[in-house]
C-alpha cells in the first residue's frame, strides 16, 4: 500500500493502490502550487477523513481573539462528483482495478487513472488530470475523461465552488456573493472575517464527446456557501466524454489587484476566466510545464549518478526542488514560507527560523532574486518586531518566533495541546522566550549579502536589520555576578528544554549579531558615510556601536567540558539519563510525550532536535574538530529527531567529520520524512524546512560547499554508492557548475563575467 517508487527515475511519484484510511499522505506529498497558491491533492470525489485545502499565501485571518492568525482554507474548487447510472463513483464502493495516481514533478501535473465497476455492474475507465499553473499564478485546470466500457451509461456530473470548508472547524469567511453569469460562469465571493480580504473564485466547465465539443443542459443550484451545476449525458458503449473545469482565484490582497474595488476585481477575474476558457486544459498544462522546465529544471539542474539507490537520491533531491518552488512566494515580498509550505493547515501558514537556517541557503545559491524577497519580508515586518520588543521590555527588533502577515507581530499560539499527566493546556513558551530567531534573521541577511554580493539590498535593508537586532540583543543581556553578561530563561533550538540559561546556540548567535553590527558600523562610517549618517539618525549608531562591542566581548559563551562536549545550556548535562531506544524506534514523532509530561522532560537528557550541532556548521571555524566530535557522540545518543529539522543538520555534520556512511544514512532518513513509508507523517502538510535540509545534505554535506569568512569553499566527499554529483551555484552573481566524481572536482564559471576565487579541498583556485 502507499507509495511505489518504481517510476521515480522518470520524475514520477506513484500511488498504485488507493489508501482510504491514510488520505492525508498523498494529499500533502502530491500537493501542487506556484507560491501564490497551494492546492492539496484531495481527490475529486469526497471521502470521510479527507482534507481539502486551497491556501492563498499571505491571506492571514484571525478567527477570534482566542486564536492566532492563520492562512484560511478557501472555497473548494476541486470537487467533481460523478454518477454512473445513478451510482456515485467512490472507491470504497463497487470494484476498482488498474489504479494509479501520479505526480509528475517535472511538469507539475497530477493524474489519476482507474477502471471502476459500479455496484450495478457498469464499468467506466476514468482519468483525472490537474494542474496549477506556474505561469499564471491565479489559474488552475482540471480535466476528467470518462470512457463507457462495455455498456451504454447515463453519466451525471456535479461540480461547482464549495465554501462549506473550514480550518479544522474555524470558519474564516463570510459569504459575500455567489452567482452564475450566462448560466455558465460561476462566481463565488467570500471575505475573511477579521482581515477583510475578499476572495473571488470563478469556474467554468467545458465538455467534449469523443473529442468534439459538446453542449450540455445545465441545472444550476445555489445553496448556502455552495454554488454548483448538474449536467447529464447518455454515452454509448465505447464513447469517451471529457469535462474540463477551469478555475481562477484572486484576492483583494494580491499585488496585481492593487487599487481595484471588489466589483472591479470581480469583473477582471471573470474576464481572465474567459481567457482561460479559450486556453483550455492542455495548453494551460503545456505552458506551465514549460515554465517548470525553464525556471527550475534548466536553471537549477542537478545530477546524481551511481547505483540503483542513487536513483531515489536524485528523485528526493528533485522532489525537494519541486517543493521549494511550489511554496516559494517569488511574486511578492510581503509573504514568506510556512513551515508546512502550502500543503496543509499545520503551523497555520506561519514562518519560523526554518526560512533563514534551512531554506534560504538553497534560494540564495540558486535563485538570489527570490531569496531577496524572503529577506525583504523580514525588513517589512520590522514594525511587528519592534512591537514585540517593547511588549517584552526590550529595545530594537525582536523578531516573532512565528510570523504571519507583516504587522501581525508574534503569532505563536500561547497554548497548544494537553499535558498528558496534568490534563492542562500546554503553554507554548517559544513565542516569548525562543529568542534566537532575531539572530537567525540577522545571520540570514548577512549570508545573503555575502553570497549574492547584493549591496543594494544591504544598503536599503540588510545593514539596518543586523543593527536593529543588535539593539535588541544589547537590551536583552543580563548582568551576572561573574562580571559577564548572560542570557537567561530562554528556549534554544531544542524545544524540549524551556527556561534554560545560557543556551549555547542563542549566546553564540547573539554575540555574533552584536559583533557583526559593530563591525559594519565601523566599515560604513569609513566607506559609506551617507548611509552611515542615515542609519545613525535612525538607530543612534554613535551611542550603540561601542555598546555592541562591549556586549559581544562580555557575553558569556559556554565552553567545552574537559571531555570536549559543548554544554547546550546550564542544565542539560545535569539531567537524568534514560534509555531512549523505545522512542527512537517509533515510526512517529514525540512518542516521549506519551510517557512523560513536558515538565518531567525538562530534567531528562533528551533532545527533540539538533541544538548546538546547528552552531557547528553555521560557525564552523569557531569550534575545534575534537569538540565537534565529542559533542556529536554525546548529543546523538540523546537526540530523538522529533523535529524534521534535525536529521539534515546531523547528516551535514557527519559528512564534515568524514563519517560518510552515517552522513548517507541520515540523508536517506531526511529524504524520507515526507517521501518515506510512514503514512501519518504528512497529514498536516509536508515539512518545508526538511526540503532545504535535503538540499543541504547534498550540496553542503556531500558537495562540501560552505561560505566561510566571506569566501567560498568546496570540500566534496561523495557517498560510497555515488559516482558523480553535479549542481549549480550562484556566487556573487556568477553561476558556477560544480561536478564532483570520486577523484575529480570540476568547477566551471558559466557566467564568466568576473573571476571567482574559491578554495577546493584546501587549495586556492580561481575560475
Ligand atoms: C521545531 C522548530 C521549527 C518548527 C517549525 C518545531 O517542531 O522544534 O525548530 O521551527 O517546528 O518547523
């Protein structure tokens, strides 16, 4: 049951047997999108247990004061119900054979074919096709072909726009208007209840009988939150009937709807729908597939050669690229990437440090313009970061742990889940004390600036973010009795330990942030006096710069123990040691929470995810190899990888330490988070950051690529079963093609406008 990987070498993810008790898996991993919208792969006919999601990036709404803002689930446009001689097509009834559902990641098309015999004995061959255009951001196409096999049939079709959907119960919309135009074009308007965004959805159907356009009698129906039409037709044995459903969705939040009133948008979107109707499904698909080819596969090609296993590795890498394009808001800098991309309601569409630490590396090395938009989003959300700092008694920019719309500020829920022992709601401290996010954002900005060489960005936004976050950190430092500054009462990356003091990751990152801001202050004063003056006026650099320096110097940085282990905070190593084998063997995450309350876990040596190990590769040169090795041995034993962010960090670290087998094994596990056999893992959506992680395992880990002290370094080490790895990278505007074989590294400068200096396996080179 479930996934079949036999066609992955053809870019195809296949389900060859419908699994009606685990619908969430394929709905999420076969989702489609274009950064503007994400469409979950729920089937056309309805099932109990399904989740039908159409999410439009950036359209956040707050259901009520008790809930945080989330991406609302727009009206469903994918449902198309079929009846064969009065019997509803449904895979739990009658008999099916020759079933195949496939996502072709190369073209972006989702297809499903099945032969179905209704309980009345009539057999039809059905084929479903679906595309979300990568080229026209608002447009979606569905095509259904019904072939009457042995007998004549009476086919009935019901299709429309169905707004009877919620986000697991929370209804985010008021109905505004629903109507048919010319008894043919369906329009549904709904408005988010708090953010007042109007969504206009349009649909039109066209039919063909044996390839010839057919006109059908339309029976129109308008019900509460539901507008649809019924169509009927008699087919002779052997006849084929095709239904195309062409849909568009636009909102008053869209960039390209700026300045339009609702009625203008209704009019415009209807005109757009008529154009889409003329285009038709096949041309829409072809145009979109071309866009995938040009924008992703030709622009960011990857090659892995090796044994049979390496076919899966290449697919996993390309699948990661597919996902990272699907949820990337390349069109708009006012939004970012949700932790579940656009494939489910999990994490409410909010973005986290996942963007800067896990996803940004892929974008800045392969699509710098898109990476810039993600970082501009942080700049545009500074007002929320300032508000959060003030609310917490600090200064400067304290970025939200969970971020949604630009001025929403912190959107991390205060409570989530229930304590297994006490029965009380569990308080989520991350929104208040998981503070490393501010340094992560600054770090992302710095990396982006160095790797892309985009000085325009740095001047307009980048330097300011780094300095504004430094103001926050300086106000955050606490005086200790030892004459040092400390950062007490935080959550580090490992969320199983709350209220810890001097979390290594947090302190090192904060010190880096303070130091970098002070450094830039001095550089800009000399080299860009006008910019310095502007920033000084805004951020009082004259007074702040010396404070940042002093803060960075006096901030306590945890030091390795005698055994060389970096303590992740002041408490962890004193905790109780328990045998974690049981939890490590479970095929689901957070199993430990079923046995221990979060309060108990505080005093146990167990990590949810990589913590100070993330530091080792962000600040590679700051830690001795012995420290990395000793810390690795200590923490690996105590880590459950209960966050999808953890495996890739470990894989890169293992590759850096030269443990190739371990690196490869962890890479395979990271690649299997969504693609693997665990049927429940993706119900709430895919794990966006893990795809950045998969790319990092390959390019950072096996490819050995790193930006160190402003320079590019490539130290590759291929896994034993790979014979070749090829990838491309942008370095300061020059596109490099890197090919690694067992005994050879070839770096080509494809742009060739500037000389690129780099180090390959420790030797200085220039291309
Ligand atoms: C992890 C965080 C992560 C978040 C969103 C949590 O489970 O602990 O590190 O940012 O998920 O992916």
